[in-house]
C-alpha cells in the first residue's frame, strides 16, 4: 500500500476514548454510592476522575447509556460532605477477579459543582 493511502486510511479510524477526552484525568480513590434506575444503590469507588467524568470500580456490569446518580464522599478531601452528580455510563468492562470498571460521563453540571470538581484537580 502506498504511503499516501496508509496515511489516509489511518485518519479515518475512530478515535479512542483517551483521544476524545478534553479534560485531564487524575487517579483518585473516592468512595461512591451509585444510584441506578429503579432506585437501586450500589457501592463503588473511583479509580480516576476529571471534571468531565470518572472511572469507577463497581460490583457488576452496568449498561452503556444508563443514567445514574453518583454521590461522592469528599469528607477526607476537606470538601463538602458529599457531591451528587448525574452521569451516564459510557462503557463497562469486566476485568476478571470480580473487578468491573465503568466509565461515566457527567451530565448537566452547574457552575458551583464545576468549581468543586475543578478544586479537586
């Protein structure tokens, strides 16, 4: 394949999640209560976060596109007691050994919440 054709083919590939992100992610371990549709609440913890979303370890697979409420316990960080965020599950992966990682994107963040998130970074 000619070099020009390879370059053109490479630019048509879909971008990975990391390439689509505009916010820098930071490793953070924060306890989280995640309320799913039907008012079911599960416990998890963040693995990394940005002002736009998070990756959490959860007890089981979640459906992509599922909306949830994530309540983060910020007491050990000197912030407000808890921060509630509406999020959408973007992807979920079972990594074996009972570990499931869910990527979530925050939705409808107001200015006060954005300021609190920005202070974490």
